[in-house]
C-alpha cells in the first residue's frame, strides 16, 4: 500500500480552516483531499513604468 501525503509550508498550514478526504471512490488507490484556507487577497496597484534611457543603445 502507498501512503498519500499533503505537504504545506508553516505559513499556509496555520491558515487551514477545513479539510476532508473525499469518500467517493474514483476507482483509484488515491483519495482526493479538499482543503480550505483563510486567506485574503489585496489588490496591488501596478507601479508606474519608467523608461531607462541611460541603458538604451
């Protein structure tokens, strides 16, 4: 038998809210794992581009 593992960094592991192993049999020796994390996304304003004339040929 083969052991399935889930690896995560400490930062994301601390944000886990929910996880479960699916009970549906997909005719495989592996099981699907559903995971939900507490993360917030922030919209980052793009930096205003500048031409580097000193580096031009």
